[in-house]
C-alpha cells in the first residue's frame, strides 16, 4: 500500500515536470491573458466569478513582474499535479490501486496541465475536498467556488464522492462540510462583489448561456477511453459519473469534463484489483501506457499550437501602427491587447460579429488606416495576406462600411 501511494506521488511529480516544460509558451486564450492583466493592474473587481485565481495573480505580480504569465503557468502545473495526487489518494482509500488511479488522472488532466486557466485549479480543490478532513474540505470547497462558479455544478459530485469514501459516518455528516463551504463562499462573493458575482457583466447569471449538447460533444473527445475496460471491471465506482452531469451546463470550451475523468480513474483503479496476474495484467498495463502516451501527444500538440499563436500575436503587435485596428474574436483580440499594451482592450479591436463594451465607439471615433484580421487565414474585404498568413485590409474597405453609422473622414 505504501509503495503504491509513493508510486501515485511519482506520477503526480511526472505530471508537474511535463507541465512545467510544456508551459510558459504564451497565453492559451483571451481569458488567460485577462487574468494576467488584472494581476499587473492590481484589479480584483473586474471578474468576481474568478476572484480566487485573480487574487493569486495579484499576489504573484509584484514578485514575478513581466514573468507573471510563466509564473501562473507554473502554479497551474502544480494544481494539476495535486489533482493527480489527490486522485491517487482517493483511489487507495476506495480500495483501488493508487498508481493506476494516478495514471488515469494524469491521462485526463495532462492536455490541460501547462496552460494557466481556472478549470484545473478548481477541480484540484474539489478533489481535495473529497479526501480532506471536514474543515479542510469546507475550505477547499469554498476556494473552488471562488475560483470558478463551475464548481457549484460539481457540488453533487463532491458531496456524493465524499459520502461514499466515508461510509462509517452518516451521509449527511459527510456531506455537511461541502454544503458549508458552498454557502459561505456564495454569500461572501455575493456581498463582496455587490451582487456582480450573480448579475455582473461576466456574472453567473449575467453571462450564462448553457450549451449542453455542445459540451457533451466536447466531453466525448476528452474522456480517456483506455480506462473503460478497467472501469467495467470495477464494482459500482462508475455510477458516481452520473453526478458529474450538471457540469454539462458549464461553458463548453472549459475543462468541465475533468471530474468525470477523475471519477473514471478511481473506478479503473478498483477494476485493476480484479485483473488476473500475468498476461492480462500486462495487457491492461499496456493499454494504460498507450492512453497516457496519446494524451501526452495531445499536450505536445497543444503546446506547439499555443507557441505558434503567440508568435503570430507578437508579430502583429509589432506591426500595428497608432492608426491601425484589428478584427478578431475575443480569444485573439484580448491576447493581442495584453501583449501590445498590458490591457485586453488597450488597442482598437473588435470581434467581426458585434463590438464588446465600448469597442464600437472607439472604432468609429478616429479614422482607421489598416485593419489586421485574426486568426491567420481569415479574410475580410479586399486585402492581402501578410507575414504568417495574417490578412490586412484598409480601414475604408467597403466590407467595413456598415460598422459605423457615421464613419469619420480622414
């Protein structure tokens, strides 16, 4: 048992090492850039739904300085490793094999591990709440909710997993710390934000637009299917997966699938105990190794993509003149703004469908000389492709004529 748990920690340390090497290559999306910008600006108020993560960025900013994005990636890698370690501990206490639980957790979390965002941290805190003593479980639950409101959708999963892990005490007592952490966090965030946690521009209800079918399709591509044969050999552990279904209401572009992956990892660790020694065990181990390698490849491709996008963004930032503007979706425009000015909205840019905040007024306030169109390969108007495939057109291109009711004249 001790050897197995040490093996689980070794897998977690492996995830940490891989994530540290793969991270630090740029912002994975616009939100990641915005979190870093809020850290530099000392801004705790703009996104109360992610208060805990932004508070962490604020704390790191004076220490890390310009290296804050890399520092956040490193902290995020640590959270990924902790999620693996907590899952290994969970598997061992549930009667499974800690090493197999850790490998299954690593297969789930590896593609997300290096890139600073809020999903892996809240999932790590939620997993800690499953295995921690009562007071620590309440604290971890509250921090998870303060990191992302998606954690509120995981409360049934956390509470039920904890109750199953503690069959010696009444179910309501096992679940009570989770309820306490949830209530305290929601009340504190609501009062502290003046209600913006619920109704603000990016609040829980103010920006809520569930797309469960889209989320379900995203889950289908992320579940480590190599665990399923072992899951089927387990005894009832997979039924906890149904408690993760509320997470289908979370935004489809988040890592809301991770609790399902960690649940399957624990179930697979129990199934491993039923695998006969000899060739069956060797075959099962090979399947796990292939699954882990496949997810590692996904991580590598993701890191390359982030690095390539960062190179494009830095080239465009260098080429932008004072009278130039950019047409881009949020994930590209916000990153470019932070790279160029330290502010997601520090340059003149807007999405192609509709402007955000005051972007429409800023776009039309002064004449635009040139317009860069992102991502690379996207065309708008009668322009030409420049360096790295970025499309450039003129500000007076007829394709942009309807964007200002009374466009300024140069």
